[in-house]
C-alpha cells in the first residue's frame, strides 16, 4: 500500500519540497515525471498526488527555487519542465542538512530513551 | 525583493499562467490514466489550491463578489435606490460640512508661497488681540530675522466715494502687501516699496476688480484718474487682478497705503499714538528653513526688548502667537469648538442614515434566507458568505457616498450662485474631499453593513433584538437634533414676540467718530453739546441720549465676567447720560436716575441686583472694585447680548474723558428712517472732516434676529431630515413585521381579536425602543446643554417648551410612520392567509 503524500498526512512538513528539489537536482523534469520519479525511487512507497504536487511547485516558483521552461514530453506534448535554479540548489543543501540533523536527533532519542 | 517581483509578474500574466497550469494538470491526469491510475477530486478546486501560493486569489474573490453584489442590487432597484437616497443624504450633509471646513481651514490660498505665511497675534494669559500698535509692528519688522518679510493691514469704516450713495469698503495695507501675496495688476500698478512707503508720497489708491467693473465699467483709462474718498482727492494707480486673493478673508473695494492713513482721516493719531491708537493686523513670512516655533521664540525676545523701550505698549507675560496664515480662515483654538459642534450634528444625521439602512438590510436578510440557505448547503463557508454580504454593503456605501458628494457639490454650487463668492473660490472636490467621501463610505459600510452581514451569515436575522437597538439609536439621534432645533426655534420666537425690555423701533444711532480724528475731551464735549442741541431742535426728534457703547450697530461689545455668589455672571457695562433710560424706554424700577457727570454712583439692572444681593434691597449697596453706590435699579435690557438670558447690565454716568468715543441715540416721534440724511448733514456741518456712522437700531435688531433665525432654520432642516429618515425606516420595519407575522395575525383575527389588540401585537416591539430612544436623546441633550449654550447662543438651559416641542414632533411622526403600515394587519384576511401556508 503506497503512502500518498497529500496535504494532510503524517509526512513531515516540507518533506515534499525536499523530495522535489532532490529529484530535480539530476535534471529538469515535467510535473508528472516528478511524481513518477518520487514514486519509483521510493520503491513505490510514496505517491505524490496532484493536489499537493502543484501547490508545492507554484510555491517553489514563487520562491525562485525552480523555473519552468517549455519542452516536449515523451508523448509528444508541449509541457512545462521544471529546472533547479542556483537558489534552489542552495535551498536543497540547506534542507538536506537540516533534515539530516532532525533525523539524527530523532534516531538518538529512539536509541537511548 | 525577487519574490515580490515574481508575485507582481504573476499578477500581470495571471490569465496565461493559469491556462498553462490547467494544461499541465490535464496532462498529469492523462498520463496517470494511461498508467491505469485514477485521479479523483475537483479539478477546479485543485487548480485554485495551486494558484493560492501566489497570494492573489483575494482579487478574484473580490471581483466575483463585486459582480455578484452589482447583480443583486440591479435586481432589487427599489431597495438599491432607497438605500442610495438615504446614504446620499446622510453622507452628503457630512461632505458639505467637510468641504466648507476644507475651504476655510485646510486648503491653501492661491497666493505666493501660502505655506510660509503666518498670522501674528498678541496674547497674554489674560488678553488676546489681533491688533498691534503700528509702532510695535515697525519695531518687529525692523528687528526680526526669522521672518523674511512682515506686512500689515488696517481695517477702517467704509468711505464715501465721490458723491455715491453707496459707501465703498476700504483697507489700508503696507506697501509690500501686494508683492508679498504675489498679486498682479490688471491695469496700472499695485503698491510697491519704492513708491508707496513714504507718508509724503502722492496719495494713491488701488481699486478692486469688482469695483472697477461695476462702478467704472472696466474703464481702461482709469489709471491716473483722481477720485475722492471721504472728499479727499486721490489718484488711481492700478486695479487688482480678478483673481487677487487677500489673506485673512479681507475683501475690500479699494486699497490704500497704510502710511497715508492720516491723510484720509484728518487728525488721526492711529499710526503714531502707540498706546491709544488703533492697531494693525500683523502678518509675516517665515524665512526659508525657519519653523513657526523658532519665529515665536525670536518674537518673544523682541517683545521683551520692546517692553524695556516702551513699557506701556506691552502687557505682562505678553507673547506673539503665530498661526498658519495661508488659509481663508486663520483657525484659532477657540474655533475648533464650534467645528466640533457642527461635526457632532452632521454625524448624528450620518448615524440616523446608517442605522436606518442597517434595519433595511436586516429585513432584506430575511427575504434572502432561501438563497443563503442554499449557498450554505452546497458548501459555502459562513466567512465567505459574510464577506460577500459585506462587499455588497461596501459597494452600496460607495455608490451612496458619491451620490452624496454630487448632491453636496450641487448644493455648494447653488450657494455660490446665491451668495457673492470670489471668482477663485471653487468647491470642486479635491483629494481631501475625495478621501473624506471614501472614508465616510467605509465607515458607513461598517455601521450599517457589518452587524447585519454577521447576523445574516449566522442565519440569525429573525432576532428582533438587533432591530430594536437600531430603531432606538435612530430615534435617539433624531431626538437630539429635533430638541436642538426646538430650542432654537423657541429662542427665535421668544425674541421676536416678547418685549425685549427696551424700545428700538424709533431710535437712530449716530457715531461721529471724534476719537479717530484726534478730538480731545474738551473739544469733544463742546461738539457733543452743540450736536445734541441741534438735533433736539430738529422737528420730529423726541429726545437725544448719550451712550458710550454703540447699541445694535457696528462697534465692539465689552463685558466683564463677575463671580456672584459662586456663579460666573456676564456684566455688560455702559456709560450714559440721564436721558438714556427715557430714550431707550428702559424703566427705572426703583431709586433714582444718575445725575449728569455723577461719580461713585451706579444704576444696575434688576437681574444683576437679584444675582448679587438675592432677597435684599440693592439700593444703598456698594458695587464693583471701587465700591460705587447703587442709586437705582433699571429693568433688564439685554441690548448687547439679546439672547443671553443670563446677561446683566450696569450703568455709570458719562465723564468728559468718554466724550471722544461717545455715540448719540436719537428717538423720533414717528418713523426714524427720514432722519438719517438730516442727521448726517448736521454732523458734517458742525465739522466737515467728520464722517459719521449713522444707523437705525431696528435694522440692527433685525440683522441680529436674522442670524438666529438662520441658525434655527438650519438646525430644523437637519432635525426634520433626521426624523423623516427615521420615519422611512420605521415604516419599512413595521411593514416587515406585519408581513412576517401575517399568519399569527390571521389566527388572532380568526379567534376574534379586537383591532386594537391586533395593532398592539405588531407595534408592541417598537414601543420600547422608540420610548428608550426619545428618553436617551433628551438625556444626552440635557447633559450637553451647558456646552451647547456656549456655541448656539440663545438657547436656554432647560427650556421645557423646546424639549417638549422636539420630542412631540418626534413621537407624532414616529406614530404616523408606525400606524401607516400597521393598518395592513387589520385587513389581513384570515381565510386566505391561513390557506397560503
């Protein structure tokens, strides 16, 4: 049973942004491909729904972490491809390190408590 | 910064970007479907959620709400028009008051650099005057550093021009007056420092544009012509431009150089007799970078220096106050009280309009129950519905507000056409008036729309409580206005139809103006004696009396406030001769008249005697600081403060030193009008350099009552406007109550209820709020009546007739307004009404 990433789930807040930033790190993708990539890379555990993917992408556009350019999809359709900006790269680094710190802290508690 | 920029760019390309998002999400679903996954959810809602990230959705909602509100108003034109009329009246009155304030005190005059002009006034803790001795003005002008220039004006009585019957108004100004104000000549030149600053310069006059047009038909060759002012030849040097604006609201037909004043008023010592002479009005222009405070500081230092030089000229603790002078009316702290009063009155009208509309909105909420129920059922949030309803109120308020602005502008234009107004004066709304109008619209929307919108959104519009409060507030506000107008109307009535305590119909006043021509007491006494004898020898003259204070004509009014048994009482003094009481028909109630020139004796008015020595005989008592013996008690004659019921009078015998400033009162056997030219020629024949001021006391009395009548009329119009609006509101609410309770009424009628009982069912809910409102209004008026008396002279403290009149009119109109629609309840046909359900 895949865990769907919906606006109101137990996923830590900001996790979706982190995942999107991470999959875009290796190259530009269109919306559906982002969802697919997360799905596949998580061994089909995580499913990103439209209702959370597009609001997140809009917010990232607003923040200037990604930009959108026109491209042609595999199905030969004109779609928008999202690409990481330098600001986005910096944000990714920051989010990864803060994510590491948080999980480490949680792990420590789980081990010692 | 980049974020804001991206946000704005999104706003500009919103439609395209939204379409792209739609495409994108459609593509997403297609791909998902291809892989056998189904996506549920409202696509529109999903897209809206995505768009929210940009923070612009409120604009869409606002536009949506506005469109919807416009459609709703369009669909119920009756309601929309009623609401707009009510608002236009309620807000229009406020906008008019604000426009006038704006014109008087906020707008800068179209003169050169108006913001740096200051009006300078002498003040001390005890004294205030706008007039400064000319020598002091010269001292300040020659020493001041913080002011780049100083100029002065001196007002004077109107002058006779050539042989015209109509006198021309005049003003003496310093030679730099026109250049400081940036005035231009339409022909010839205006005064300037090189040609007009010397007393020896040839006499020059500048004509006002209007006088030039009307009296000289705009004669292009007027410059160089010699005219006679008070028989003194003077050369016309130029004419002011049509748009010339003077400061301090001083308009005059002709302008004369201040330095030449002694030429026009022969023997005048106004310019050199520093202590006793008249004073000039001082103005200054702040030097660049100087604040008014800095200038006041320097002037204070100069005042102290001046005191050392001539101690007689300067009061204790005197200082010079500066006020922004570039406005039509230089505002004094004292004037704000009157403005606050007017503001309070127009706000009452505004409150009546808003509460009225609030009631209508509530009633309308019931008819919209169905619509709002459906919208709630299909998922609209209460917040969203409230926002939509409130948007509707704001739209309505804005429409009403601008209708009010149009109404007010029309009214002011009509006023401009009726009363003579200078050409430059325009009431076209400027940004301040616009801002005020929009501000009032939002305030109105909050007042009339907020509570009903909340109630409706919470589906509580059927509660009667809120409606009753609204009715009570309307009634209370109208009640205050009606009582005030009742008080004023009664005061006018009292003044017009009761005995004033003195006779004025057959009396003329003559002020020969001896002091302005430098008469000394001996010469003045001789002149007055001769004049008196000549007047008494004129056929038709019954008696001639002397009075130092000019009565019911031009001239200042002096009074002292004396503490009498713990109450501050205004005492109006006068210096008279023995003929005075007979001439003015003031009865001498007890004791005797004053002897000619008697000292240490005084006659007091009955009211003063009662106040000072309650329950005792005033005769033989001592009055005042110098302990004058009270020899007589005269009837009350409040000539100098006609409508101040608390005023008292005290009379002393004239002394020789009073003679230069004496006025004469001449009582005729018949109508006094014909005596005026005769008296003028007698005064002038005795000394040709005099230009007497002669007036009919009855026209002074009429002018006085006219002011009071106009105030009463204005207050009555406001009061009636308020009560009519309240009546419309009550009619609407009662009609609504009847329709809401048709079924109940039908059952009662079917069970045999009497008509009176049926009426009481409908009207009971309004009885309490109307009574509460009326009581609250009366209580508020009574509470502020002390304050009211200070501003609306003439109303008395607790005048039962005024109160009863105001409340009576209110109750009568409210009753009619309630009964008109309530009658419908009696005609309810039980069979049909019960069938309908």
